[in-house]
C-alpha cells in the first residue's frame, strides 16, 4: 500500500541521517540563503527520490535539497530530509526527517521521524495518527492557558505577532 511504501521510505531516509549524526566526517556546506546543508541531508533526499522513482515512477517529488522532479500521476511526495539541520550539525538529537504525500484530494500521508530519539509519528487520511505505533489524538483543551505550545523558532515570518503576544500572556 501507499502508506507502507511511505513508511518504509521515511524509515530508510531517517536511518541514513542517524548513521551520519554526530560523525566527525560530516560535511557541512551553506546554501545560497545562508542556511546549513549536510551530506546527510542530501543523502537522505537521494534515498527518498530513488525509492519513490522505483515504486511510483509517475509521481512528483519535491525536496528541499534538489527541488522538483515532475511526474504525471498528480501525486506529490514532499521531503525535508533533516528539519533542524543546525541542531543536527551541533549534535542535538532534536532534528526530524519529514515526508508527506499529497494527492488530488490534498494531504494523504504525513510522517515525522525523530531518528536520534527513535520516535515516529505517522498520519494517514482516514487512518488517524500514531506515535510509535500507538494511536494519538488532539488534546481536548479549549483554552490557550491549558495548552502546550512548542516550537523551534519564534520567527515572525512564521508566527503572527498577535499570536506570540497571546501565547506569552498565557
């Protein structure tokens, strides 16, 4: 099934990043925008592209490191091989590997792997969401004061200023 393929592909890419994590021979470059990119980022995305091409050759792949490879099926695989590259480079185990699949109806599958912690979150349209194989759900909290907010950045490019003020005031 598509979910099984996506889960296997995500696991292969995540395993590659974990193999490179904390290595003295990790190669780090800078992208044009000044952000870091490593050989682990590139290698993990190459794995995703190779596997998607082998299993679903008519699908589009959109990756952070290598751009778009256009397919004809209408289905799109979106990969961020290492989200949190700065953490990865500095040996902080809180980076993730992200893979999503979109089809004509929108998001179909989303997989977040945190390789260094051995954690994986898998969601599929109509299948719910699991964390490490256990079903999970959205909290029933209706008030901001009772909610948990976690982010790796409070960049105003992502967060509206009024939302940050509301969170800070809670």
